[in-house]
C-alpha cells in the first residue's frame, strides 16, 4: 500500500509539473516575447492538461487538481487518506514547474521587468476587479463546476465515454472552452494547485505583485472557488444525469 501510494504521488507530481510547464510556458511566451495572444494561452493550457493526464493517468488517475481529488473522494469513493497527500504532490509539482519556467526565461524576465513588479501573472492569476473579490469567487465556482461536471460525464462508464486514449484530449478541450468562455474575471485557474504552487514560487523568487505577501491577499479566491465549484459540478452531474443512467454491466 505504501509503495502504491508513493507511485501515485510521484505520478501526480510529474503530471502536474507537465501541466504547469506547458501552461506557464505559453503565458511566458505571450507576455515576455509577445508571441501570440489569448487564444494561444487557452489552447496551450488545454494541451498542457492533456499532456499531464497522459503522464499520470494510468498510475494515479491524473487528478492534477485538488478540486478533482476532493470531488472524487466525495462522489466516487476515492480514499480520504489520500486527499491531502495528492494535493500536496500537486502543489509541489506546480511549484517546481514554475521554478523551471522562471529559470529558463530568467534573462527575459529581468529584461522586461527588472524589479519583478509586473509579471507574476505569468505564473498565477489575479482579479480583473480587485475591489470585488466575490466576482472572482463566483467566476471560479462556475468554471470549476463546468470542469468537474464534464470530467464526470466523460469518465462515467455508465454514460458514453470516449475511448480511453481520447479522454485526456477531451478534458483538455474542456479547459480550452472554459478559458475562452470564463477566463476574464480571475484567469480561470479552476485548480488550487495550479494557482497556489506557482504563487508560492513567485513569493520565494521575489515577485512583488504576488497576491500573497503584497497586501492584496487574492490568493484565496482560486483556492476556495474551485473547491466549492468542483463539488457543485460533480453533484449536479450525479443528481441530474448519472442516477438516470443504467448501471454498467
């Protein structure tokens, strides 16, 4: 059991690392080098999710997101003993990936933003309306509810799931759609680890506008919102759809 959990945690770490390497990497290309725009970011993040799932799916289920881990613990019998370790592995993978992206682009960061006052958004999310944090909270709840509702639909053996090799791509496309439709108010983090791990890195790297130690305290929105939204979306799927589907033979 211990060895199995260790393998699962390594898979979650590596899967989330891949997710953030591609995700933060595409934002760095847009922000630091003016290569593309918001469409690049949404497509890049969607592909990032797909690649992360392909890495970890067989071993850990590729949660890569504490909101997913919490939802499957509540609704799919995932062990509650694994919820915290999974979440910490996800945050750790996200933190490490952010560090790699910064190391790779360090010279350009220092060229574009020598005092590191304006570019923490490469790694983490910030509100469009800082004085109204509830707007971002609602945005995160809606986005993550959509994410979990669709993940549950796609992975439900009672429904009409895609072939096993296609599910990661479908989930990646969900993230693309959420980014395009609900990305404006708080950056569609829809994943506490995706946001908090890189945010911790920005604090340690000396970014001043980090949302954690700069006095704005916006860090809690993309943590609380996704955890609430994921449960709502998963519950909505089970109540409105799953209970009416025939049990798999």
